[in-house]
């Protein structure tokens, strides 16, 4: 109720005065508990500690900084929900680069439209999305850099695509030497409407909005640091990525990821990973 709103407002004001951003807040969490599990992929069984998520996102930040991407540039992210998804947009944010989080169900015209209107200078797509990218490759500008992350499908690597994973292994995992100079009112990433009444439209998520939504959920549900959150909602939208993953990045909870809800697997997953909280979809 009102007490939650007041608490969230006071917390946010404190971070704004300190010049913090979502990556800054995450760094404080990493320092407290580098060895605690941050993200668990229920599909593959992959487990990432906070230290590993920090290392991966630092590699992303350093790589794209080295490639010449500047604060305010946009990179589209088009892959299914897994720990790398979080590490990619978080790493881009560490470099001040804005991620455009594309709905993995987009195909053909809506996909090309979102890529074109986002102003993205690069596209990072998962190997599982290669066929969808191939369908629109002729509509993408020749200047758009393409990077593929994860296992390749039967299509193999698309023309003019760089394999991202080997590049990240060679990148520095140290924090960026220079801060991008961003604040809580700057853009963090874009999310997109479903496109049911037309082509999808971008919604801007600034750092303060991300914090406000995650914090409101955290205090409304009386979550604790020891909780384990089960997140089977899409990471390209607000419920899964902010209400869900935000508990990991801001409050240090372990978040268990499942690409989509499965009634047959839900309780088995909750028991296996000792889950205590599940975020609900909201408008």
C-alpha cells in the first residue's frame, strides 16, 4: 500500500542522489555475495553465480566499447530467455549502450520493422533465432553488425555474422576503465508491445523505471534475500525481466529461469530449486 510506495520512493531518491544506475547497484550486490547463485537455467541446468554474471557482463561491456560503440548507441538483442540474455543487456548497460529487447516471436515484417525503428547499430541473436534473422536479412541495412550467440542450428552461421562467444572469451573481464556517465533518468533498454493492434511499438525503460518496478514488487510481496524466485515469463518484457530478474540484480535473490510456463514442470522445478516466489504478469 502507501508504505510500500513511500519506501520505494525513498530508496530511489537515495540512489538518484548518489548517481547510481542499475549496473552500479548490481556491483554492490556482487561485492557482498560473489559466490551466491544469481541465475539458474532450468532448461539446461546452467548455474551462474553473481561473480560469473559480473564477469560475463564486463566482457560484453569491454568488447562493445572496443568495437567503437558509444554511450547512447543501440544494440538489438534477439534470443530466448537464458542467463546470457541478462548478461548481454546488463553488459551493454555497463558501457552505456541501450539494448532493444526483441520479442522472440517476431517474424518477417514486424521483426524487420522493430530492427529498423530501433536505430540499432548491431544485432545479437541466438543460434536458435538464425532462421528468423535469415528471413529478414535482405531488409536489414548493410551497416548493421550481426553477432550470433549460442549453439548454431542446421542453418549454420549466416553471412556477415560474427560468432560472439569466442570474441567474449578474448575480451577483458575487468570493469570498464571509464564510466559511461549515465544516471537513473537515462535509457536502460527498450521493450516492445505485442503488436496486436498494429506493428510493435517501443517503450523506453530508464534506470529509475526499472528500479521502481522491481522495488515495488520486492516490497509488495515481502521478499527476502534468502528467497529463490521462479521466473517463467519472457525476458524481453517487463514482468520477466524487471519484476523477475530485477530481484537478482538489485536485491541479490537467486532467480530460476524457464523459457516459458509449463504446467507439468512447474511444481517439479519449484521443488528441485527450492523456489519460494513467482512473479505475476501485469499490464
